[in-house]
C-alpha cells in the first residue's frame, strides 16, 4: 500500500492511500516527479541530484518557481520515512510549485535471478514530448505500456522513428559493441543511475553517447538497463533476438560490482526529521 503526504510548512499532512505509485500519481495535480529508493532503511544515493533534476523538470514544464531546496525535500522524505517505517522504501516526490508531495511504498529489490539470468525486453514505438523532463502526465503511458508487455518480458524499449533504441519505459538503455559502450544522450531522460553508470563505465571501456539501432542488435556483445529501483540489469534478449551469448556478460557483472561498491560508499542517511 502506498501512502501519500504533503509537506505544508514543517508538517507532513496525509493525503490518502493508493495501491501503487502509479495510482498515487494519478490522484495528484500534474507536475514534475522523481523516484528514489532507500538503502538500509534511511540511506539515499545522490539525493541532491534527484532534487536538482526535479527542479530542472519543473522548469521544462514551465513551473520552476519557487525554487525547491534540497533541505525542504530532505525534510519531507525524513518525515515520510518516520511515518511509514518500512524496512526499505521507494518514494516518489511530486512537485507542483509550491506544493511538494511524497508517496511512499514498501520496497523489495528485484530477485537475484533477474541479475543472474538477465532480462528479456521488447521494443515499442512511443514518443515523449519532453524526454528530459519527468512529467507525471507520461506515467499513464508507462502504466499502459507495462500492461501490454507479453508474459515474461521485463521492460519495453522505446524505438525512435529512425530505428534508434532510446530508453525503457522506466529505465535507461546501454549497449556494448566491439568493446565500446553506447547510449543515447539527447532524446532520453538523464537518469541519476544512468549518470553513475557513465562514471564507472568510463573507467572500463570507451563510451559513446549515441544510440544503437534495432538493426544493430545482432552485433551487440552485451546490453543492460539502469534505474533507481533496479540498479544495473543485464539484457539478454530484445524481442526475439538474443544479445551476445544470450546470458549476462563480464562487463555488466563488473559494472554491477562497482555500482554496489559505490552505493556502500556514497549512500547517506536522510537524517532526523
């Protein structure tokens, strides 16, 4: 069950319950949003970057004022975690200036089998009006996309009109071909986990911020998706075509290892409410 609150002054006001985060967002005014997860109950990874992107999204949607401070958002999260007290949580912050909402649901990481076996993704033709803004109006398209996934498919990858593989419905997409990692830069959401992956990948192999195309799938050695909730997930099949050997490869394994080490180093407690 998801609980939604609004920070009013220094107080957190309950605004209802929902079955999931998608339903919670549908019950709120339209605005910018970001999603975070906890580690060890109260630790967050690069929360400052989430708040900055929330402001950036609101600016693209024409509602950037007043500016949202990290301290204000951090207090809202701390109060919400104290109210819900789940072992781990996933939180969605929705900002409709000057109103800030926090929706919280209990969170369980994806099963280990997803990382050990890899994910099957399918391609979809879908267009985002503002791909670099997290706009709650797009969440209805995301929910509909997941409802249409065939049984066993984990994610849908958005394909542009020119055949470029852009991103997932709720993830960023990366591919490795001939020892180079590729990912679209201009037409996708700049996820916080994406930015971390770009940092750690640059220590392992050349990185080219341009998309691969559907016609390139046969030549890929590895592929993976990233998101706050998933971390780094190997992709072993897209539509009916296996990626590389059809199982997670050494680059995705090493990136996951380095990402998890970074979480241990950098995730910090949200602090007292």
